[in-house]
């Protein structure tokens, strides 16, 4: 029997090709070419599924050109590359990869927080430039992390994993803002209390953004919000580019209206607003919060399980638009 055809859109662990090859005829992209939307549409011809990495836009225009497509499986938890309404209308299921990256991503949130508050990269650049000639009492003094107040915007799985580290590891007080409140026992387990976004921004010593990107979270932090923060405060964006107005942030950092920022995600990435590259008080990393080999393997494995589960056995593990399953009686 001929195997159904699928596309893997970016380079990936060789075992993924092998596992998917047991069930499907696989077209892959191990040379890792960045395909244009036109090329992606062309490569998807005749494919029933796609293994994706969260960077490929799946919208009505693409779907109209790919009538055989049934499933797009992201190996990422974020899925702002999917127009879910258009996918549902076209009867195409989307899946993501939640849970498996939670702890690794929370670790990195702390790495960025520590690097930002304690000026790790700024001081390293100084040392590498040969500028360090003597110890001095206030050189690169930063902000206290332990015992301070952490404001978390977005309190899903990753936000909660960060809150746990903050409360139990660093004795921090945690305040958070989220559409829905956690139950009292969960709040108490990491010493957290809900507050409005405005109160959080005014009160927190460190602000961490871990909310999903959508039209309604676009520029959650812009000039007005930055103006509410303490001049000594730091901001970490671990979520998605577009949640912060990067131009407004660069200006606030240059004018020292907040102390520092740590950014793993950027508006229009992989391009980075040039103004951010010129301010010293920002730590910049290239979207690596989930990047450990073990976690990336687990993320890829979940996408494989979704492809095999749905296209071979009719059951997806982590569907984003389960209405499609209902339409198909699955
Ligand atoms: C995700 O899974 O959404 C991450 O941002 C990619 O590492």
C-alpha cells in the first residue's frame, strides 16, 4: 500500500525522519532552506501532513492551495504561526507541543532574569574588551534577585514553573497577572497573588512575560506600560516577539527609565530592532529558551506522535482546534 505523503519543513533530528518514514513517504529539508510561502505551498502539494517548527505561516492563502492537507503539527508550544480559524474552516487540524518544554523554558527564564539583573553579559563584554583594570566597590552592581518581587504576566504552565523557582529557590514574592486566577491552593504553593497589570508593573522589581502572542496581547508592554515600571526594575520577555514594543523598550533602556531587559524573542525575528543592539543594558538571546537537546527531542517526538496518532490512528494528542476532529467524527 502506498504510504501517505508528508512534509518536514525544516532540518530536524535524523531519528524524526526515520520514525516518520516508517509510516509516511517523507519529503524533508535537512539542508534547512527557508522556504518562501510560495515554495512552502508548492512543497505541500499532495501532502496530508506537515511537521513544522513554528515559523511557517499557515493561513487561508496557503490552505487554499493545499486541499489534501489534513494536519499541521508544530514541534513548538507556541502556535501563532497558525491561523486556527482558517485551518478549522479548511478542515485542517493544528497541533502543538505543550508540557515537554515547561521546565527547560522556566530554567531559561531564570537564566535571563539572573543575567539581566546581575549584568552578566554587560560585564563580560567589558572584561573581554580589556577594560577591567581593578576591582571597585560598585562596579557592575545590579539588582537583588533573592527576596525581591517578581511580576509574572501570563500564568500558564511555564509561568507557574517560574513562580515555583522564584518562591522556593529564591524566596521571592510572586505577583501575577493572567486572564484567569489560579485556585487558592496553587497560589499558596508558590506564594503568589493575582493583581492588575498596572499594579504589577508599578510594584514588581522584575517583570517576566510568559503569555501567548495573539492580536490582543500585541504590545502588552509599550511606552505607557514601561513608564509605570520602577527605574530599578528589569523586564524579561520569554514569550513571543510582538508582546513588547521593542522600539519603545530600546528607548526606555537608553534613557534608563528601567534598569535592564533580557529578551529571547523579538518583533520580526530573526531581525532585531537595531536600537536594541546599541544599548548596553539588555541581554539578547536568539529564541533559545527551550533549547536543550533532551527537550528539543521531546518536542519533536510529540509532533511525530501527533502526526502518526492522527494520520494513521485517527487520534491527535494535543489538538488546538478539536472542532476539526468533531467535524470528522474522530
Ligand atoms: C515554543 O515552543 O513556542 C518556543 O518558543 C520554541 O522554542
